[in-house]
C-alpha cells in the first residue's frame, strides 16, 4: 500500500480519484505545521501541495520512500527542487490546468488599465458620481507587447486580437511559423519596450528574467505605457515601477504577483490609485482548481503505478507521441551506460554522447539521462532520471552531448565515449534492430562488432592467432560455464588484434578468469553484466 499525503486543500475530485485507486492510502493533513509534517512523511510515497505548504530539504530527508511531490498549480517556489533532484524525487506541476484562468485575469487587468473600473467602483461606494475623474482609453488599435509566448501568453494574444489590438511578442523560443499561425509579429525585447502601449509578462522567474523590466527597460518605453504582471513576482522591479508610476512614465499597471507575498501592509505599491492589485488570484477560479486538482492527482497516480512522467520540472518530460517513438531507445541507452562504466578506464573525466539519424528528430535529453542512469546503476545506491545528472557531476564527470549530421552506417545510432585525463578512451555504439526493436551494440572502440547486450558477457581483446576460441572453450568448459553465443572481429586499425564477445549462461569464477587472462595471446579480458 502506497501512502499519499495531501498537505494542502486541492479539489475534492482529485482526492476522490486517488482514494478510488487500488493500492493507495490517502492521508489528508491540510494545514499541518512543518513540525507535524515531519512526523507524517516517514512512509509516504507522494505529497500533494498547492502554494501554502513548504516542502523543504528537511521534510524530504524525513521521507525515505518519497517518489514524487505534486504541485496543484504552476509555480514550485514552495518546493526545494534542488534537494528533490539530489534525492531523486520527481517534482511535478500542472502547467495547463490554470491557463485560461490566468489569461482571463491578465486581460481583466489590461481592461482595468484602459478603463479605471476599480477606482470608479470605489468612488461609487463612497457615494460620489465623479464621471470626469475616470476617463479611459480603448484597447482597440493599441499595441500589446507580450514577453513570453507560452500557453498563457498565446491565450492572451488571441484575446487581444479579438479586441482589435496589434500584438508584438518576444520569446527566445518563438518561431516565425508559430507567430504567423497566431497572427502576431515577432519582436526583440527592446522592440516590445519601445513600441508597445501595453506590456504583459508571461515568463518563469530565473536569473535571466529577474527584474527584466527595470528602470533601464522602462526608460525605453513610451510615456504613458501600461504594464501587467500576473506571472511571477520579481519579473518587474517593484521599485522601478513605483518610481515610474509616480513620474507618470507608466500611466497604469495591474499586478497579481509580488516579490514578497502577502504584499506587506506598508508597501508603497498600495498607495497608487492607478495600480490595480489582486492577491495572487491567477488560478483562483472554480474551474481551474477543479482542473489542476484532477490533473495532479492523475499525474501522481501514474508515476506511482510505474507509468510515464508528465510535467516534471526537474527532469525532461516526453509527450506521448515522442515517448512511443523513443521507447525502444531507452533500454539501449541504459545498456550503453552500464557497459561503458564496466569497460571504461579508471578515473573517467568526460563522457561524450553522440546521436545520429532519425533519433535526432526528437528531444534526446531523456535518452542522455538514461545513459547516465545506466552508468551509475552499479556504483550508486539510488539513481533515477531525476538525480543521475547531479550524481554524475558530483563524481567530477563532464557530460557532453552532440547531434551529428554526418552519415552513419545505421538509420539511428547512439555512441558513448569515456575519456580519461591520460587520454585513454573507451567507445561503444548501439542501435535498434528488427521489428522487435532489439537493442544491439554494433561498435566497440570504433571496431564493428555486433552483439546483444544481455546477461553475462565476456569481452576479450587478443592477438589474432590460431587456437584462441578452442583454448577459451576448454577453460570455460572445465569451469562449467556454457557459451550461449559469440561474435568476433579483427581490428582493422591494429595489426594482429581481434575483439570477441562471448555471451555466457553463468559467470565464471576467479580461477577461470585468471587462466583466461594469463593466456599468452589475451590482451584484456572483462566480465560485464549487462
């Protein structure tokens, strides 16, 4: 029985979904203190939160069975993602569940910038009828600049076009084809700053995007510009905004998110009548809460049942179409990593991964993680796709990944190379063969040799002289070890050298291995467990 801890209030439909799944026990502990959580997480496999409960390094350390943390929402600021990654804990969110709600709130703020409805409503409640004080402008014909054209930014763009606005968008990942499909214009960041009448931001908060709208950026904008932020506090410098509202450079603004939340009671932002403030309501609709609650419940159940991982923030996620195409390569990738670790020289400093062929049409990052997971499988107690890169880095190994446009002998090919400080290397390459998508190793140190990476393998490098196969068979036979399969090839790069791979039904003892290694013609002999 796997225990799931619901630490924050999520949709009852999501909780009910988990309760109906076989093999799950749901523990509801909404509103628990950090101290109480420490006593509850000892045997839980998953924790579900919204934004209230903080899942810290300390809490994760107290949860040795923890597999995943699910956030019913987009932001994961309340989860120590770095600690989760180190421990191999998957952190998932629900990026699509509140898309419409957030886009509509964005447009609500845009409308409030154009027409000062909140101030007019406050005036009416005060018993006034001050029509002349609340003159506004029309959105029609104005230019909206969108910084970040992901799911929410795209929905905002659609609504702006429906209002007759011209839309400029800056997004480093936006393609011309995508912009054309949406009916918008691509622009640089400065292009948005200098041309837009209204600006809205829809980017994650990173070191690169923090304070992306600051004093220097505002100086480039039109006088009387309007700025809206319902994405993340810190994307817009609050100090710069206050100064610009005071000077009139920014005519009005709408903010739902802040650097410090709750917004301090003495914040200067509360003093501007032209600044519409809302208390982080982006996902606060009944439809959005229902959607994200069910979405995160389904995602957590899927992971705990061994299914595909959706919307992970600390590991690459693969859509279903890509997963179907890449699935056969995951086994190959992990086998390549496992074999490389056992065959590599000592003190590996670098692992180079190269992809050829049709596999490069997909995101190969999950395959690279599978290779790293395979490399660490025998040398790390708990390794998965989440913490493999961290553990590799901790070993001091630099991982380099490239995609080659040159021709290869196979439709798809993955090559892994271990490189040491002294210049020694070990290289393996593999592909998928046949209708059953069987993984095959097809190259060893750039020498063509094909074998199935299964069970116990004896890999030999020897001088190419008569009698090797017979002598080897005699030694193994005397040790009671049966040869299931074998393949060999001469090394075209080194005269009188050959490589052979023997698939064995059992692992020979040390005495047999010592006899093999002492053979005058054997240069190297390794037992590898695939």
